[in-house]
C-alpha cells in the first residue's frame, strides 16, 4: 500500500492552526495551490460527510473530524491521473496536529495511504502536501 507522510512545525498556536481545518469547504489559506473549492451537497464543512471538488479535479469527502484531538480524516474519491478512481482506491488522508513543546509552535503531520498497482501517486501527493504545509505556515505568520 503506497503512502506519503509529511510534517512541519508551524510557528503558531495549535488553536490558530486548527482553525484552518475546521471547515472542509474553506481552503482560502492555500489559495496559491487550491484556486477553486466547490461545496458538493448539503452537508456543512464542519460535519462528517462534507464533500468538496477542488480545482475542478479532486473529489474529496470528510470522513472524521475530532476537535479535541485536532485530527481530521478524509478520502479522495476521484481525481486526475495518477489519483483517478481507475488507478487508486481507498485513498485516505489524515491531518494530525500536536503542540511542539520545543518550539512553542504546532507540529502538523499530514499523511495519506491508498491502494494502487503504480507508485506514481507517491511523488504527486508528496509534492502537493509539501506545498500545502508551506502555504499553511505562511497563512498564520
């Protein structure tokens, strides 16, 4: 099962960073990477089952959100190659925040896993998550 894991210490409080993840339909903090977010369906962005369509390419669903533990889990239901539903199945992404005692900031861990016969999605996802973590850091500076 291919996977990718990235992490970054963000120089902001855990509550300030978590605020960026509480609405699944709001990726305004990453506007340089995600230029368009379309809400799909009637489920609110803070509720399990919320769906979004990113950059006219990625279909995603919020599977779990835990405000106490500062974690969220979502699926990529379809996307462009190499993440199309014909190439990848059971794609799950997880964002987990924790206080970084050494720096006084927040450790953000972003991981994903999926099933695929190809390894092409690893680099593709890695590059996206690195860019998203960099945008997240800039958004709270």
